[in-house]
C-alpha cells in the first residue's frame, strides 16, 4: 500500500472538476485554526485505500497555504510501522538533497510525526510544515490505519524566509492545534 506513505510535497495536488466523493463520510466543514475546511479532492485509487483533502474556503489545490488530509488504509500494520515507513520516505528525500527534518511522538492511542520539508516546485522555493497523526482503526469491520494530517505551506523566497523566521513560535502553535483537534469520525461510503 505504498501510495499511503508518499509525500504530498512531491505529488501535485489534482483539483477535481466536479464535487469529490466523500468516501470517508466526514462531517463538513472541518474547523481548524479558526477556519472552515471543505472537501476538495478525494480518491479511492486502490481497494482499501482512501484519501481526502480539505482546503479552507478561497484556497486552491494548485497553490494551497493550508490543508487537512484524511487517509484510511486497510492494512495489517501498526501505527508505529506506518510512521517508520513515512520516516523512511523522508530520509530518502533528505538523502536526495532536500532539506527535511522530523520529530516523532505518541500518546492517546496514536503516533505523531511532525516534519518540515523545503524543496523547489516548478523552480520556486517552497517550505511545508506537516503534523501527521496515525491511529489504528476498524472501518466497516476492516482493520487498518487512519491518518489525520494538517499541512501549511509558503511559496517564494520572501515568504519562505518569513515562514522559517516565525517557525519556532508558529510551528509549535500549529502542532499543538493539530494535536488537540478532535479526530474526525470516519465511516466508509462503500466498502470495496
């Protein structure tokens, strides 16, 4: 189930021309950090793997500044294994010359991964801060792992420099809010 672990940073977000399917039946809007987020993209690319991306009103998938992500993968792995797979992916990016750093935590029945990446997209510098929360779950009697993630980005040299300068304070506040947000309730629209 490798797609579950691929980084959002290197894969372009595809904007759906029509209303995306709410495979996970998450009540909308999601409220995070003082903003409402609506479902903007979803996929059931393979059996047992669902991905949904939520954006604040007025933001586009092509150049988002804030995003919430919910994934569910039916797999016989632990949350610790899911985190280690993501870390292996991040380590590969770092080895390829990208600026990547992360910290790991746990508590409340979930594993957490807080990571920062700085890369170039279409020749433009971009920095992305992500806070991932992994939780074991059963959805329609199928065991797997749920991922809730909060992501924020800055584009261009000046914005990236401001983002990095403010990271010590804003990064901690962002991670604390992402950790404190109630995990959205998930039920599948249809089992595959």
